[in-house]
C-alpha cells in the first residue's frame, strides 16, 4: 500500500467512473471524496527501521528471505521492526519447526506499482541469491485504476526472472481495499472493485510464471473489515495487528517455499 498523499491524486481518476452512481452527480461525489482524502495525512516510511536483519539461533538452518513490492514490504504504518510484516514473518519462521536463522532484507519501495518490480528484482539478485522472495504488490495498481492485464504481465515477468534464478516466490495479491477507512463510500467500493480485478489477474500470471499465490483479499479482508485496529492511524496502511494477520496468512506458503529451497542447499 502507498503512503503518499499523491495516492489520492490517482484516486481522482475514479471520479470518471460515474457508472458507479449512474449520474453526473455521482461522479461529483467521487471527485469530492478524492479531494477530501487527498488532505489526509498518511503514514510515512520509518527511516530508522532496519531493512536488513538476522533472526534466529546461531547454527539453525539458514534462510535468505527478501521482500519486494510497495510500502507494505517496508512495514509503513508501524514504528518498530518487530511489527513490520518482514519482522513478523522472520520471527515466525525462526521460532517454528524446524527453526531457521532468517537473513531478512527488503528491496521494496513505497508507492511502487508492478511496473517497478523489474528494478527491485535486479536489486534482490545482487550478491548472494535469496532462497525465498515474498512479493507484496497491487494496491497502487488498483488505486491508479491500472489495466489488470498490464499489471499482471509486469508481475509475471518479475516472478519468472526470480524463478529462473532458482528463487522460490510467494506473491501476496492485492489486499481488500474495501476495508480501508481513509476513503469513504462510494469511492471505496470503486477501489475494492479495482483491487479484485487486479488480484484475479495477478493470480493467473503468478501461477503461470511458477510462483505461489496467497490471496490476501479473500483470506484477510473480512478481518480488516471487521476490526479497525488492523489499520494504523491513517486508516489505510496496516497496523502491527494488521501486519500480523498478513504474516500468518503468508506463513504456510512461505514455510513450504523455505522447505523446497532447503533441498537446494
């Protein structure tokens, strides 16, 4: 998810979807909501958060885990490394059987869309090859009302490059944007619709490229809709609790990917 105020500059494009309300007045409502949302203060990246860390006991089987994607790959919305999705995933992997020493890094960039993944893949493959890559992307494609096929093609290309480098890949598809509270209805419904379209296209592209998919919208959307505490103060980015929900949703797929990767050591 993005944190920048320009988020809602893109949302202004949604005003063109007057079909949602069926009238010119409905388009005006959408435009007004985009302007109101633009004035909100959104969470910013915490520059003090470590993007590289090692978690787990010395001597445990090593696992090089890299995160790619948008602000969620950085943990925007929380102030402590332990609360980021990367930190929570690393601790879960280190503490659960068989126990691992996780070398965690992130090449995510806040505000990224699928078109930005090519650069991130190049950075992820510099130096020691990661064992598992977790990609969190799609929310910014959805808020920009990007064509699902285009966004999915860029994502599929990134997954394919990682797989060709013998990296196991887990992709978290676009989350449920109908759960955000920073944007009012009916604009929120427009974003939810856009997000679902992106997620469907992502799923097909990732599977075709040899990656594993975790449908964040389906698996965690109901929790986010029911519990406002899963979002941070800006009503858009996840809180520590929200990232915990995502981490637990991702964990089975990441554990399975780590198991496969360990056979290559």
